[in-house]
């Protein structure tokens, strides 16, 4: 069932984790959407996403390296999580009942750092230190360096397995938190992903929500030419997961899918978010060469001009 189809009926067969009855309303023609007991202003989320995209361009260009392509494709996913979905407290990042977020595709850390800064985990000015010697903002997330990072990631597949372990620990300890994990589509080539998928399904980790940034590209080109992924939805279903397929740049679809995931019992959930590499910058879109290459100062100015005024 897609995230949008979900809103055509009231949940009656499956009870949500909270004691509150949730009735979801979706209208594509308006900017405010009510999800359960929380309302979100879609236009504000779009503004935040645009700020994050500008941070990504500026910080990777300043560093002279990094991974802007996938960071731009996953911007709406991260924005939806950090500014609507996650139970978090930037002033107390070790809060015991917080939701956990794992960036398994650790090279996408520019988008994570930008969102964390906008959310208040550290000053926005610190974004300019990306990848610099002695900086907290390393080229891949380091738990030892930065509060709010749940685990150090970078080796593809590793973060997913850590997320599964956290979800199992939460279930065993009767904790109420949810573990969210963002993976890349190229990351699905890793054998550890499928070993972990079997494990999570076997242990009925309903407190685990994986999200795949499905932009169709990886470092060397189109994944369909390197290792074909399809039919990805059927593969995860065969492994015992509940699968939701959405437009990864549509906030209403993303949030509806994440809210739906909270109601699923006895199964882990994976959201396949269809995205565009380099989203928001015309000359970067659908070009795998921007997977791990920073823009020159001249191209960065061009990109920022496309995204709006440069001082925001």
C-alpha cells in the first residue's frame, strides 16, 4: 500500500503505538497537512529544505570535497525527519527516550550536518569547518566528535546493522523509541544489508524504519548497469518487511509513509523514496559525476543563484 492510499481510510485494524486515536487527512491542494496529532506546514518544510541545500553547496565547496549529489537527493527525507518526525532534544542529545537516527550512507553527512545545525545541535557557522583538520564535522559522521551522532558510519551496510541492533535492544528493554536508518540505493549491493534484513524480520522489529534514498545512481553510474536492484519492493517483501514506495521529494508522501510506519505491527518497515541525484540544481540533477565531487566556486555561485538569495 502506498503512503497516499493509506489516507483513504481510517486505521481500524491496526492500533498505533500511542493511546491516541489518529485520523489522518491529506489534501494535495493545500500547504498545511494534519498528520495524527501533529500539524505540519509544508511550505515551511520546503523553506527549510532549501536552506539545507544551500548549506550543502557552500560547505562542500568550502571543503573542496564531499558528496553533494546524494546529499541533495536526500534533503527532503532528512528535513521531514529532523523537523517533524523525530522525537529529539538538541539540548539533550543523549535523552534516553529519543528516537534514534542512523545515517548508514555516511558519505551523505553534509545533509545531516546541515539539518542538525538548523535544528540547534550546534552553531550554523560551524558548517564551514566540514572536513577541516581538527573539526568536529568529519567527512563521515563520528560519534566521538559530535553530540547527536548515534554511531560512526561510512562503511556501507554497517549503519543498517547497527540500527537493527539498536531496535532489538529497544524491543528487549520495552523502550518506546523508534530507530530510523537512511541507506543509499547503491548500498543495497552490500551483502550485510540482506543478512540484516533477514535478522530484523525474524525478530519482528516493528520499531525499525529504514529509508532508501533511491536516486538510481551510484559512484560509477546507473545501478541498473552495475548491479540491478529491481524488483526491490518485492525483494524486501519476500524478506518479511512492510514496504512503502513514495516520491522522495514530496513532503506529504514522505510524512504519511513515516506516520504509517508507526502503526505497523510485527514487521520492520522500509520506505523506498524515489529521488533525483543533485535535486534542486539543474546542472547537477541525474548526473552521477556529482556523487563525490564538490562544485567550484563559480559553479557554486550558479547553484546558489538557482536556489534563491545567497544570504539565507
